[in-house]
């Protein structure tokens, strides 16, 4: 039994208006484009090139061999459809699928609509799924100051995102890893190095010593507990009734926290300066570790608050996190084209062509959630000039995750490699540069990562 045009468009409208797609603007546009082309008899226009140019704003020079934006977003659209049909769309009668390897949507009836749909999705990065699980006894502020002027107590509640269970696990991993290198198997991997990594990672692959990875330590607030020493009490912020209710609603413990007030033990937030890292930095570490291991290389890991100038002078280093969470990111004596401003933006000191002088993050007008970030991949000399430093950092933690993903993914690297060859040619000399990235964020997860510009850094010999 064939579905009518009206039925298909009604199902499309139901999906794009759903909570699952509420903040996924690019995926709404993608799905709307391919469905409308299908129902209007324009199936010939459902191609990678037309989707890239009409939906994702790529120019007429779009080359799918070096820009995988459509393939990446198609995978995310499949997952989002699975999320929708597994939750609020479980009872829908009409199913929209995007078969793997194709961009033409397929419509069918779900029968009674009582079961889980037949959409199958392979989750490529399980860390992104774990990032949705909240931890009720921890609040983390791994972001720059909120753009609106708020009282300190209000910032502690509204500006602090609910931390995640994986954050605690990865933080413990960081503390252990600072004591010993993360090992790899050189003999098994060195001969299998993929050429796509060489332009960006060759300097680290070819070094005789493991690079130092420095992960940012944001200053965060967590809930104080009875085991904290009395000397910490003076550093706490006591929450009001309204703030306690807000916090309880955010972490799903409203009744528990409100009862604590009745028992004269109002919740208090304790400032922590060296215990945690951001989720974006933690997932970025996963990406960097994976690419280094693929080349048979080990690495040494440190938190930014335990790293020293001596460490960064004598080692090739990879820094994760912007100046707000990683103090070493802003201490390098090299003139850069792009810099982080005090207003939580990225300034372009040397605009080229139609580039903007400043790049600002964007937030959803209703929920206040981050929907667009900017990030930098910076490669330059170390403090001593004898080694190399790479910095992967966004304005927010989500941008840092995106920078690490872009720099390590076979889907994204060809685009960056092409720009580097245009700037530096095929010369084997060390390349110092900055790559500016635009990052679309959906519910705390980077979804669409675009290369805005690459600037060569002029470094004196």
C-alpha cells in the first residue's frame, strides 16, 4: 500500500517539530530537503553535491573526495531518526528511514506502531552516548563566563552544567595517567601508518620521544558533602530555596534536596580548582590517544595545573582546552592570527578575503543552550623553539571536542591537508598554522564541523 504525498509531508512535519530534532537545525534542513525532493518528483536532485550546496552551504567547488560533510551528517541523521522512533515517535504509523549508503528517504508503515522500529544504527563513538548520563553529586563549569551579567550564586546554578558519570571515570584516568606513559605497540603499527595523518601528525609520529598531552583543568563547583574537611566550609556557597529547587530539577533530585533544607542542611557548592576536566577535553583525549596508537606511538599525559614550563620547553606537546581551562594555551610567545578574546569570542587579527574580524558563539534563544561554537587547531613552536606544540581548543568544551575530532578523523583531515598543501606546497619543512573551525552543537554534542579558514603563522628562525 503506497503512502500519499500528504501522509509523507505530515510525517516529515511531525518529526522536524519533535523534541528529538528541536535543536538539530542542520538535520531538520537535511531531512526536509530530501523528503521534499522525493515527494515533488525530483529524486535526481537527491545527490551528495546538491545536498552539500543547497543544505550545508558548500560552494560550487565542493569536492566530496575531500569534504565528507554530507556523509557525516547522513550518519547523524540516521541516528537521530532512530532516537525519534525509539521515544516520542514509537507509536507513529509511518516510518521514515535513510538506508546506509543512500540519501533517498524510504517511507513505510510501522503496522500497529507498538514495537521498536526496524531502524538500525551503529554508534561509532560510545563516549558520546555516555555523555548524556548525569551524575547527581557533581556540577562542572568547563565553559567561559556566561555572557549575561548574573550574581555569583546564580552563575553557580545556571552557569554550571550537570556533570556526567563518564567525567568522573575519565578524571580518575587522568590522575593515573600522569604517573606513566600511555603505551602503544610500535612494531605492530608503525608500518601501517595511514598517509592521511602525515601532514598534521607526522611531526609527532617521527619524534623519538612520546609527546606530552596537557589536558585542561577548569575551575568547577560541586556539591559539598559531610566528608569534606571543616577548613573547606569557608569556600562554599550556600544555596537559597529557589536555587536548591532549580538545582534539584536539573539533576533529578528535587525532593531529596528540598528535604535537606527542612533538615537544616541546605545544599552548598564547593569550589574545586584541580580535580576535574571538561567532557570535550576528555573525549578529545580519546581521539588523540587513538591516532597516536594507530602509529605505534606512546604519549605522556598531564593535567594543566601540574604541567610546568620545563615540560613544555623540552617536549613536543598537544594541549587540549582553551585559555579558560588550560593556562598554557595562552602563554606561548608566538604571534597568532586568531586569538581568544576576554569576551569569549575568537578575534581574527589578519582577516583575509571575506573573513570576519570576530567569531562569536551562538545560543538557543529559549533554552540558552550552546548551538554554535568556534574552535582552533594551532601548530607552532614550543616555549624553547626546539620542539612543536599543537593546541586543540574551542571557545567552549564542545568546540575543543570538535577540534580534536577534526584533526584526527579520516573524514575531515583531507580538507585540512588540501589547505595546508595550498599554503605550504609539498615542502617537507615544518608547518606552523592555525585552522579556524565552525561547530554546530546539538544537545552538547558537536554535529557539523566546518573548516572556515587556515592561516600560515610566520615564525622567525
